[in-house]
C-alpha cells in the first residue's frame, strides 16, 4: 500500500510540474505571439491574456457536477489532450479572433485538470501531513513555473511559435504518462470519483473560517501576479529595453524565490491557523507593490521579483492549506481556490494592461498596491468577525 501511495505521489507531482511548465510557457509565449506576430495593442494583449482566466473561472464553478462524476484519471487524460491540441491550432491559423476563442477553450480544459489533481493529491490528509503534502505539490508546480517562462523567453527570441508548440508537447507528455501509469498500476484506475466517495457514507465537515482571510489574500496576490506575468514583459521590453531571454530570467528569479519559500513552508507549521501570519504577509505585499512602482533597471527589478516571490509563496500556501483543511469535498474546494486566484489574474491582467497602455507601468503597480490595501482592510474586518 505504501509503495502504491509513493508511486501515485510521484505521478501526481510529475503531472503538476509538467502541467504548470506547459501552461506558464504557453501564457508568456502568447503575450509575445499576440503582440508581435498578430500585432495586437498592449491593452488588447492584456485582455487576451485574461481570456483563459475568465473561462477557467466560469468553468470551475459551472462544471462542479461534471467533475464530481468523473474519475481523476479520466479528467487528467481528457483535459491534457485538449491542452495539447489548442496551441497547435493557434500557431497554424494565426487569426486573432480564433486565437481568442481557442484560448478561452484552453481555460475550460484547465478547469478539468487542476481541481481533480489537487483534490486527488490531498485526499485523506490533515494537519501536518496535509501541510507537507501541499508543500510538495507547491514545490513541484512552482518549479514548472520557473522553467516554463524562462524556456518561453528563450524560444520566443527565435520565434514565439516554437514556445507554443513546446507547450503543446509537454501537455501531450502528461497524457501519455498518465495513460501508461494507469495501464501498469491497476490501483490508479480504481481511484473513484468524488460522487462515488460521497455515496459511501456521511462525513463531517470541519473547515476553518480562516480560509476567508486566505482567499482575500489569494485574490490580491494573483492580481499582482497577473501584472507580473502578463504586463511586466511588455514594460520590460518596450520601456526598459530587456530582451526576451532577460525577461524570462527575471521571471525565473521570482519563481525560484517562490519555490524556495514553498519548500520551507511545507516543512514548518508555525503559520497553521494563525490569522496574524496572513495579515503580516498581506502588509508585506502592499509594500512590495509600492516598491514595484519605482522600477528603473535590472537590479531593482531583481529585488522586486525576489520580494514578491516570497510574499506570493506565503499567500498561496496559506490559501491552499486552510482552504482544504477539514473539508470533505476537496475537489470543489480546490475549484473555489482556483476561481478566486483566477479572478485576481483577470483583474491584474486586464486592468493592468489598460493602465499601462494609457499611462505607465508605475500606475499599474500603484493600482496593485491599492488592491492590496483594500484586501488588508477586508482581512482585518473578517478576522474581527471570525474572532467574535
């Protein structure tokens, strides 16, 4: 039984790593592809970058019944097949309206991929065991997020389409790896759907109300993240004069800081069920945004990426742990988690792109600081209500 559990853990962590590498590679490559190959304006690029986020968020909430009735194995194989096909069609057609539609469909595919993987990974885990398992998950996908944008930047210097096709290839690797694992390991095929588990008997939900503080922080953290991933590359290239490879390296630094923090957080428990930790990190994120409004060169950009990477890791770890802790329907709770962060990405990408197009990147970061400040106020209000 332990051997099967270790094998399943290895499979799920590999899927998380490759999946995030593929998705983050595609996201950055599409910024360059839509901006310079399809000749879209910066504001339109920002809206385009949020297209998959919108459909992802809608699908996370709208496909709850479908996800509860499908086995995690089938969800992974089906969704990654879709994620492999879409980038190829975008490259072959080179039509902006069709790219919008396909990228929206890409978001639907992601909504059938992440919640089952995350729920599958956390089943039967609580407290320190849950924190350790979620820490392993966070490290795996964050390494993919490190390598994905960096590879996308390097490949995009040759041509953005190379990065898009590479992202498609990685998604196909997940499909084949999962199918092969299911063939050689019968226990993987036997993993039931959420609806089957619920039918086996009643369970008691012991969720913590601190998840609401974490979700507020998650929204603001991903608002900043949307600006960093989708608007910063245009600012760095057009205003700071950074080449694509340097931009990818800057994002690699942010990802490295995040991954290191994920590793440390997964091995500690000081932050479990502590609202003061959530308030402190939210305050730090606000200050980092103010610093980000002053970026002028490489050194200060590196420092910004490191600081934001650390804050981002804490915000995400707090949200994913407290979101599933005590929950009996973790696939749906992970869907809510993903919906909140997706709303943040959409806000940061779309509003940030408009401000960058009309004014300057400095005002985009000041907007992020304002959102972080409102989030901090909201956390204080919710904490007071929870304590009562």
